[in-house]
C-alpha cells in the first residue's frame, strides 16, 4: 500500500466513523458473526488491515490472543491510544504489527492463526488476489477466514438514498465509487470472493449482510444518536437478524463472508 495514505483520515475513521450508530452496529454485528464460527479463546486471531482495533479489541476482551496488522502507522497509533484505555490483561493479549497485508505471512514470521480477519480492506485494492492469498496462507488448518467487503450487487443503494438519480442509474453497471471517507472504493460479489478463497483451500461456510436499515436511514438524512444506548442496542438486534436472512442480506451495501480452511 506504499505511503501512509490513511494518515489524513485516521482521526475521521477511528474517532468518528466507528463511534457513529453505523459504526457501533457494524462492530456488534460482525462480532456476533465471528463468535458463531471462532474456536474458544485464547485461540490466536490475526486482523489484517485491522486499523485502530475496533473489531479485534472486543475479541481480545473476550479472551482471544490478537495480532493487529496494518500498513498505516497513523492507524496503529490510534490503536495504541485505544489499547491503553483497556485493562492490562487485555493489553497483554494484543500485538500490533506495521506491515502491508500482502506481506502478512512474512510479517508474522510464518505463524498460523485460528482465525484471520480482513474487514473493509479489499475494496481499496484494484486487484485483491494477492491479499486474499495471504489471508488464506496465514490461516491454520481448520481455521476461519473472515472477509468483509462491499456488495457489488447493491451499488445503486447509496446514490439513490442520497437522491443522486443519475449516479444511481449508472451504478447498476459499475463496481466503484468514492466511499464515505472520500477514498475510491471497489465492490465484490459473494460468488467471486467465494471462488477466490475456495481455490486457495478455504471452503465458504456462510455469508451475511452487515448493516441495512441504519445505512438507509443515514444516507436518507435521518439523525441517529449514538449516545442513545437503548436505540443503538435495538437497532443492532434488528440488523443482526437482517444480516442472516434473505432478501435483507442481499440488499446490504456490505457483506461478510466466512470460510474454513481445509486440513492441508
């Protein structure tokens, strides 16, 4: 990924995006998905492109040994700041590694993990194959690969909700957009990503949506209060149920694919 292209958006990403209702719901829903598939703690987990640790720190709090690998020193600085606010026993279960995802195997010295996560990263790569190869390679036999990425079949949702009708019409036949952080992004399909991991020895087990209704409300201009814990919890419960069901998961702008690596 070269230079630290995330330095300019690290504050926005870590301090705003994840503290919004959408960010809180995303973390909760993905965490529940992961708990359905992960082995019991303290199994080792690698979070590739893990940024400030929003998804992996809850796993460390649940007892897992977590390695966060990210190419951005600015994002890892955010992770260190957040880690310092957690209890000492949780801090000792977390390792931070600065490296490109495409170099993950070398960066972790060939360690194999019970689960390898990669959430919200593939969309920033024009060609994700090299990264997917590393995710599968770093996973131990019988381990879990967890990938979250944009849903290419729902590209019209955001521009339509923002009433950008010309953009919405054009988006039915495109894979790319400028994401909410102002960075160009690319979307995938469940079928294509499933094939990418399958040919690397990882069998897809299940796929989910991530958020649906809070996404629509946000882009439709509704005000969602992240400090209203009762509303956030209620929304998260609905989103979790929608993430598992058709047709709702098919309409989510983001999907979550979970696979399991074969015995070797």
